[in-house]
């Protein structure tokens, strides 16, 4: 069983839709939870960073962490074609980060 | 503020050869981590360097080695290349006490 599980998609939505991306994990020692966005042939870009259970909002993005269920989510409101990318969840234990496989998202104009 | 820069952007090698990849960390960051990202997969942790010492290692064989220099830049060396080493190699820098990694654009390595 992988440390972090993420549905690879692909996910295709119309412009303006609400997007929900999810990851589950097995290691209860994970302390920090992150979402990265990766465009084709580029390095991942940090989008959201959370520590505790609960919600964190930044513009059109909301990150949700449920430590009791070992489940994290990223919601994108009013999705735009520029949001088309691969979204990676990541979790850390000490100085080691564990990434999901990424979900490929396409927002259709 | 300069971001993380990596060189070269692309590299083609043959099996058995050796390769060196380079990374300059973001201004103010003294910790560098290296990740391997195979096609369709998430990045996998190779190792981290802090104050010129290896500070944690993932499940990679000893033929993957690294260095960090006094200016915090870093190198990743891979000996005896195998076909499965073909991947995007990502460098990320961070400041101690934060859990935020900032990635470069990566080096795409192809082993033929």
C-alpha cells in the first residue's frame, strides 16, 4: 500500500465549475499537508499549505484536512482554463515529503 | 528574489554512464532536496542536504549521491545509469523550520 493515494483522473470540467480533488493517506505521523500545481514539463508550484485539521482558504482555493479520516481535499471554485494542470497532494514527516501520483485536470472554456 | 534554477534542462545519456545535475537554491534558503519524478508519477524523495551534509535519504541506491556547497547550491550525481533512471529530476529548496518546498523546473534525463 502506498503512503499517499490519489486518483490520477483525468478530470475534465467546464469553465466555472467547482473542482474537488482528494487524497488519502495511511501514515498518522504526517504533520503537514500541501497541494502543488504542476504544468507540463515544469516543476511543482506550492498552492496550499496546512498543518491542522480544518479548512484553509486562499482566493478560489480551499484546502481541507481531516486527520481522523486521513483524508485531504482541494476545492477550486469558478475554475478557469488556466487551472488546467496536474495537482499533486503532498504530506511530510520530518524532512521527507511524500507525494501522490497527481490528478490531471482540464478546464474546458 | 531569485527562484530555484536547475541545469541542464535536458540530458541524454547511455546506460552505464555517469551524470551530474546542478541546482542553485532560492535566495535565503539553505536546505536543498532532490526528487525523482517518473512519467505519470509523483516526485520521489532522493535525499536532502543541509549545511553541506546529507540530512535524510529516501529509498535510492548508493549510486545516487550528492553534494552541497557553501553557497547552498547542490549537485546530484548518478553513476552506472540504468534505463529506469530516465525521469524528471527536481531540486527543491527550503528554509529550516518551514515545511514549504520551492521547486526548480527540473532536468529531464533520458537514458538510452
